[in-house]
């Protein structure tokens, strides 16, 4: 399986290591020429959503990525990736890719000092050691399905072939969320 990882900013190398450990071939996407469409799925990593959104636009990647996702390309967004995928942000007027029917609150847990770890019960995975860094959460799930919550706030969701988490599974040694995405692509999850 070939996974394209958007490597504009953020925790892209960590996602590459996780998927490689599961036997997937990974390729970094930095420019329009890197986004060939020859991917089984793509990853939008955690990082700074505003910067990533600007870079996606500047590199001519935003429209082709949105079109590919709407055409059925599986996508996994973590933290900033969740923000990029959201149809609506409740505390920001920007919309980036806007393909996932969720409303997201950016930096919902506060600034960097508000970062934390929590054991999260995630549907299809079980208890997972989640890392939250300046994390968003989902205020409304729309047509998406909530997969995990923390203190009543949705922190993971799926809609068709779109998977998004407010936390950073790539910053743990637990590969189950990455394996879930690969299974999702294969039609096994």
C-alpha cells in the first residue's frame, strides 16, 4: 500500500515511520508534482493548520487535494489535519479543504501549556494513549461518526474514507490508529 504524507510542515516524519513499520510504502508530498494521484491514501499531519493551509494554496495543492478526497481518496488528518478537513471552524472563519462534515474548535484546550496525554477509548481500536498538543476538538459531527471522546468532547471521527483525530497517534509507539487507517483503505474497517 502506498501512502502520501503531506510534508509541508508538522509531524510528517513521525507518520512516515509509523506507516513504514506497518509495511506501507510512504512518499512525502511537498509540491504539486509530488501529488501524482498514485496513492492508496494520504495523511495531513499535525502542525500549524494556518501555515499548512497557506502552503497548500501556495503550492497549488489545495484544489487538487480536495477534488481527490471528494473523488474517494482516503485521507487521515491528525490535529491540524482535522482542522484542514473540517467544513466549518467554530472560532475561525477560514475553511481549507472542507470535505468532512464536522465543526471544529481550533486550540480548544488552550495554548502549548494546555497540552496533555489521556487514555482514550476509540471505536474499532480500544483504549489508546493519545497525545494532545494545542489540540482542537469537534463540536458538531454532522454526517461523520464520532469514534472517541474526552470529557464529552469528540476527538476522533470518521466519515466514509476520511479519518480524523484531534490527537497525535504518530507521537506514540502504538500503531493501532495507523493500522486502522490502512484497514479502512483495504475495506476491512
